[in-house]
């Protein structure tokens, strides 16, 4: 039995993959599938109990494996005739694929033979480096997951070191310590990687940097007591809010990072921040509007002034499921922090 309902995820899935877009709850088959979403789905299902959704999990793993070129790079888009489109590379799809593969290779929810297939594909891709910071960070989260089970995996450790270096140190500026001039998308993955790398490599300074940036990111995305997320167009220093077309991926990335902060530090404050991210989906947001559909099990695509985007695509639905997984885990007794 799963800890989150997979009804809408199944509605968006067929034998070819996971449909990226939906009109309302209806899959938009003409838009096809993408590795970005399927790799995210692999991460979500790998957190569930063994046997909870083996059919979906095996299908998503096969999709990601088929997207990989022999040199370890990935293509992102596939149409319903099962043809891949575009050149293989090291864009976000590469990073998300390695994230999904690393988690799958280390998850007890994944059959042993499939773990081995995932690890071999991870090994083929881990030697690449991307010029894109978020792609690097997504890949490093896969390395962190794999490194927990295989601490001597030097390729995973190298990627973690390189990703932490790519993020860099917080700026010596309390108003804008962020290492980029503009907040963009999935922002919380940056402090998340510092936390993961610091924990895996035994470097407390990286953990401290991750905590500093995550705390700042939460403060600049809080209005009153609720999360007021950076909108799709981003936000730079001096730009106020609230802004709209807020995306569920921002709440999910915060929940991912805060759950990691709770695991690494044992500070209950981070579990409470996960609960705030989950509450954003329940209507504790700038529009007072729920971003989940209790009838379909899906997540809505964005928060608008006084309402929401009515479509329930894969990214938003997976953001909802992932955040709820963390919220339920954080309702359990606090994990034991590592020894100093």
C-alpha cells in the first residue's frame, strides 16, 4: 500500500510513459512524454514500500534507461510512436535522470535486478559535467542517494564535490547571500545539494552554508505565516511580491531540502517547514486556494491571483505527491542527528 494516492499518476501513464501535460485531468497525448517527469516519478515511487507500485516503477525505469545514449548522456522527449527526439546531452534531463537512477539503485522498493540496471546506467552518466547549475545539482542528489548505500563509490563522491563547488559559498551580504543574481526555478535544490554533500563528505562547513541559504530562501518566500513562492518568471533583489504563476515545483523543492535539513541536523524546525510546504497545496498561500484535487488525486499546475491553473499535469502532480511523502515522514519522531 502506498502512502500517497497514485490515481492521477496512473491516469497520466500508458505503456509508452508518463504524459507531460493534461487539460484538466485528461492527458494531452499529443504532447508526449519527457525524461524530466519520468525521472521525478522514479524518485517518488522509490520512496514507497516494496511492491506498492511495481508496475509503474518498472515502466518508469525502463523509460529512463531507453533515453540514455551509450556515452551516458540523455535525450528528453519521446512521442507516442516511441521515437526519441532531439540530441542527447547534459541538460536538466541528464541531471534528473541521474537523480532518479541513483535513488532507484539505492532503494529497497526496487527489485535487486532493477537496482543493478539503475546503478549501471548511473555509472555511464556520472562522468559527465553539465554547464547548467541545476542540472548538476539534480544529478548530485542521485549521487547522494547512491553514496548512502555505497559510501566508497568515488564517482558519486566526485560529483558531490563538484556540485558543491559549482553552487559555491554564500555571498557576504545578508540581504542577498544567494549565489545567483536572480531566483529562478527549483531554487531549493542549491542548499539541498550543500546539505547532502556536507553530510556525505563529512564537511560541516557545507552543511552550515546549506542551512544559511535554505533559511534565507524560506524568509524571502514567506508572507505573514504562509509561503509566497517565487513566480515562474523568477525574482531578483529589490523585486517585491506576491508574484503569481507560482509553481508547485518550488514547494516540492523546499520540502525536499527541508526534509534533508531535518535528517542532517535533527532540528525540528525543518520538519515544520515541510509542513508549511504541504500546507501551500492545501490553500495556505497567497490566493487561499487549494492546489490539489481530492477527487482525481492530481495537483494543479500553478497558483494564480484569486485562483489556480485548472490543468493537472505530471510535474505538478508529482510535486504534490513528493511533498506529501515528506510531510508524512516528518510527522514521525525526529531522526537522530549525526554525531559531532
